[in-house]
């Protein structure tokens, strides 16, 4: 368990699961349809040992599941679970940030097309008024699980 897992903070907990080096790219590749270990290893250029470690952690966290696709010899594919699919909007929002602030030469390497057929850039909005939800429009306050501890001092303070 890393130090993030000890913090009483949803961001720290999420970072502990999905933000280790290589993990967001593994999740991206799984979302894009690469399912087999060798495909992931080849696409990412990651060592087999490190890929195994990351996939094992993602399985233990319930983000990825290992599914047999052949019996003899047994061979597996990796699939995003519901929790894994729920992280996709965060990944594409991170991608949009990268496209804006650290685009590779030549422009964005990928474009997003919605099921309506239109290209889009992810935008986080308020589900009540439809306005942007960004650093200028939101305030974070302590919730029912707020507790004094590492990484949460600011939320646990009264008023």
C-alpha cells in the first residue's frame, strides 16, 4: 500500500489506484481495445515485470478483470470493470489538459468523437445549471466523511 492509500481523501485514494506511472496509459490502452498482455507490453514499451505489477494492482483494486480467452494453454485478456470504465472521463479530461498545455509537435495525437458523431473536447459542467465547473466556479467544503488527517487538514478545519 502506498502513502496515498493512508490519506483520508478521495483524490489521494484515486491517485493511489490509477495514477502510478504507466497506469493511466494501461487504462487508456484497455479502453482503446488492447486486451492481451503482449499487446499492452508492445504498445507501451513497458517491461513485462512492471506491466504485471500494474495489472495485478488494478485487478486487486477492482478496476481491471482478467478473463480467460483460451483454455489450453490458459491465456487471458484484461478488461475494464465498471470502476475502470468510470475512470475514462477522468482520463479524457486529463487528455484535454495535455492537448491544451503540453501538445506534442503537430497537434493533438488523438481526437474524441461522441456517439452523436461530433468531435468534442471534454468540459466538466454543473449538472444543475450546465455552467462550467472549474477553479473559478467551484468551492470545496468538508463532506460527511471529512476527518482530520494527512492530506485533509484543510477540509477538516471548522468554518
